[in-house]
C-alpha cells in the first residue's frame, strides 16, 4: 500500500506513526526494507458480495436477470485528513494538568475535570488568540467522502497474496471473553465463553437464585432472599445476557464471598488479560463491556425503552428486566460520559487513544451481620462501581514524540470524578471516589502525602490506615511507583475509609482506589427505592422517572435551553409520527417542537459556526450550528434571523421564534444531530432525542 494512503487511512502525521498505530492495534505490518518509507505491507481482511452487477460502468443490474459478480468491498478503508486549522490546544494554552489535579484533591468540586480543563483552555485561547475561534482550532480529522455514482469492482490497494477465503470468520480468530465464578465454598463454578463484539453494549448481569426447591420454599416464607437469614439457604450464581440465561453455577452459601473472573482472549486463544472481581452470593451485578466506544445514542434509547417497560410491567415481568436494566443504564451512563470526556482530552492534546476492552462492574452489595463468623442477617447494601480494566494506548499525532503523562493524568482524574458523580447525579445524594475522599481529607485538616521511595521512611510511619492498604502502598513503592494518600480515614455518611492514587510518575498511568479494594466509587448510603426494587424486582414508572431523567439529562454534556422564554414541548422526537398537517402520513420527527409565541429569543446552545437557510416547504427560516466533533443543532420555523452566518457563542440570540415553513402554529423545532457526514444531517438516524441531551 502506498505510504500516503496508509498514513491517511489511520489519520497519522507521518509514516512511523502510521506503523505504530497498526502495530499497537495488533495488525502485522512491514515497511520497505531500505531508505525512505514508500509503502507498507499489512495483513488485512475484507469481504466479497455476490451482486447483480454489470461490468459496464459499474451499474447494478436488475436482480432478476440471473447475472452476478463477486465484488470486493472494504468499508473500513477510509482516507482521513486533519482539520487544517486544528492545533495542539493543550500546548498553545499552557494548561497545567498537575494544577487541576491538586485543585480536585484539595476541594470538593461539582464540575467534571474535563469541563474545568476546557473552560481554562478556552479562556486562555480567547485571550491569546482573539482573532481565532476556539472550536475551529480543535484538532480533529474528516473522512474524504466521494459520491462516485457507481460501485468500483476493485479495492483501493494492491493484493499481494490472499491467505484464505471463508464464508465466516473462523472461531479461532475471534476476540472472546470467558466468565466464571470460583471460590472455596462453590461446588462447580459457573462458566461461559462468548465473542466480545456479540455482547458489547448488551446487558450482562450476575445474580443469584435459590439453589434447590427446599431453598425456594424457605425464601418464599420470608418473602425474598434478602430478608431470609443467610445461614438458612444456599443460592446459585446465574449469568444472563439481555435477560437470557447463559450459565448457572453450583450451590454456594448465601452471603458467602467468592470471585467472578473474566478472561479476555485474543485470536487463537491467547490470554490478553484476567480481571477478578470479589462478589458476594446473593448480591446483584451488572457488567459493562466497552471494546471501543459507547455510542452517544445508546443511553437515551435504552432509557426510553426502560420507562416504556415500567409502564406495562406486571408481577410476571422478569426481575432482570427491571433490576438488571437499571444497573446496566448506570454502567452505560458512566461509560458514555467517560468516552466523551476522553474524546475531548485526546483532541485538544492531539492524541488518538486506541483503547482496549474496558470492563466495569456496577452492583448492589449485601450488608451482612455476623455472629461467630456465621452470616446471621443480610440486607441490601450500597451501590458501587468498580473499574476492573481500563487500558489506553494514546498515540501522539503531532509527530513531536511527546509523552502521554498529561493525557493519562487528565483521563484518570476524570474517571475518578465520574465514579462518584454518576451516583450523585442520579440519586442526588453523596457518593464517594478517590478524588472526593482526598478532598474531604484536605478540608478536614487531615494531611495528604505524596509518598515516593525517597520519603517513604518519613511518611509511612505516620499513616493511620488499615494494614491491607499499607501493604498495597509498600508494594507499589517497591515497583517504583508513587502514592498519594491521606494520613487517616474520613467519614461521609455511612462510608468510612481512605482514597489513594497509585501512579507511575513517568507515564501518568494510575489506579484511583478507595477502601474495600475498589478501583472506583460508591454511594455513601442506601436509597430506599433502589433497596425495594432489588428485593421485590419491581419499580414503578413514577419512582424511576426522576432517576432516569437525572441520568440522561443532568450529565455535564447538557447544554442550555434553546429558548429564553422556555416554553413547553408540544411534539416529541420520534422515528415515526402522524403528519401534523395531513394527519395521515407517518414520517420521522428528528427533533422536538417547543410551543412558544412568535418573537421569542432563540439562543445558541453552544459555541459553533452558524449557517442561515430557508425552506418554505419545511423548516421555513432555520439555522444549523456546527459545534465541531460531528455535533450539530438545528433551529426551525424562525420568524426572523438575528445572527449572520459565521461564528456564534453559547447564549447568543440567533433568531426569533415563529411560524414559517410547514407549520400549524408558532413554535421552535429543535434538533440535536450527531454525524461525521454533513450530507446526513437530515437523516433520522443521525438525530438523537433533544429531551435527553438538552435541559428542556
């Protein structure tokens, strides 16, 4: 493959970076042996489709004429080109990531670290480059899109040799994950192996059922397994995917501690990683797998379906549809916000982050009362999140060979903040995470130490923390790492413990930990509605709506209301609805209609580049704002434009509400669109429900 095509394929600045990207992602690659790199040789897969195809000019022929040809297709091969005005904003603004970290472990913050980072950066850029627009300077890349009008019969690269052809990918070449439970008290562990792409983004849960009919009778007597004395029953672990049972383990005592192990397998069965989660028999867990990115639409689509389910749920509704899906939504909300934050960090620092499969466990633990080491009484405990695996492979796209330390530090603190804020946002009560625990210690006047091998003899004797955490710290120091930890524990509601950061001082790679062995965070108390849901397997729509709307609407990617006078929603986003004019034709409604009188100020919900348009048979007078990174907003049926085409800032008045175009009365049509292809702005599949994205 010519080197220029290889470079553009992966969006690299030069040949060596392109080679590094291929190698980092496990793709065998070789360059020409001597001199300047002019071409690369790689192993690659594509597909062939048997199509009704005429050789003459590549036209698709009539399917019924009996003719056909095998046509090679490779949708992965795209040419990427950088935004010509994009720069390394992190370098240009001289933002100190270490200063932001110190701020967040000194004081409890309510703002996502990446939001603080972007605010500081934007202010600095506007001060030093007043003639430039911040969003135009974000380093990104676009795909070279071409409309050929025909289907090429060849690939855009030369094939040296074809290894083999097959009608499906060999099972030995697939990336897989194995789930199994283990522990000294379990007779035979649950075991299940599947292909990662087939379950990515799906609801994966580990729950427990009575082990025998005798156990079922005892549980029925007490009402549920959580009110049943743990010493009376045994349970079995059950692994479900989208509510379907995939594996059931052997009997284990209720409230017994054991392990969930997840083995990630590369092609040909090579073990990539093994992650182990301590679990308690009888608790409820959701497992989040994220091989690449969580699509921006995933959360609001599942949330909408969940509320619909609750509206029709009955006593026969499977518990996993209620409890498992609720936990899965929390996992998805965390992953979605983390991915979006990571994207902004990478683009402003001019990195591309090639992530490996992330594994997150979010669950509800049991609260156990023991007598003489016997579990006497159990109850629903606290919600927690445990980040079992989060591996980044950031590659410098500036061609300057920079280290990844600032990127990793920013990404790590952002993840830690989300590990408490995901609960605080949804339930509006205190959560705890490493950043918050350290900040609480500082506010309470408890010393926070940064311990290295050089000062370990001074600070280790001062620590008043558990022996297990001290051992963890000493092991880290022996590996040449550094540790940030408070001198003693802090208390927040029902949680008591310490937060500590184990960090590689050279790379910025770090583990953000709290007492209990969690690489994550938790609630600091029990939510009664959630406790009731776990016990009974039911929740009313009225109980769930505040939590779900908080999850999807109060994320820190939320933008302001597009109308200064607010107004009320008169028509919702929908993939199909009756045409309000004819009341007959079913058609897509790719936004929301907000009823408001003519002449009300319409504002830009975020900075961007505005384009004025007119469509008498559709949106009437309308504007589209390009916010960068594939995000657009549309404002329709305006009575008057108030801003010229060009740069606008969040809060600018861009028009007045009205009744122009195809409309039955004064209102604002508002759409949020996510697409990398500007020609698909009006496609229904490119839009998301603004109710879940904007504070409306």
